[in-house]
């Protein structure tokens, strides 16, 4: 995504707390799925093809879980919405 002079990615829009919560849930689900598929040859091959920046599904699982936790933490800091 192109980044203009002010450092904000072009086309980005701020997420509302409910939208961000939904995205955090999707990231958490993706992390769980990546963890469940780790070690399976077909899944590891797909990870290598479609997510080459990660060294296998275990690393992708960790990255997704950290992203989901970070987004949930950011939501909690800026809203009064309680997440399970």
C-alpha cells in the first residue's frame, strides 16, 4: 500500500471499536487454525507459498496471536467495551 508523506498508508481508515473487535476475533481464529495445522505437510507447503515471510505455521500462529492480543489490548485502552 502506498504511503504518503505524512506516514499514513493511503486508503487506510480508522476502525471503530466494534470493527476492531471483529478483526481481533478473526486474527485469533486464524491463529488457532494455523496452530492446528502446524506440522501437516500440505498446510506447511501452503504457508511457505502464501506466507513466505514466516518460517512455517508455528511462527505464523505466534504472529497472528500477538496481533490479535495487541489489537484487543488497544481496543481496551481506548474504549469501555469488555472483551471475553
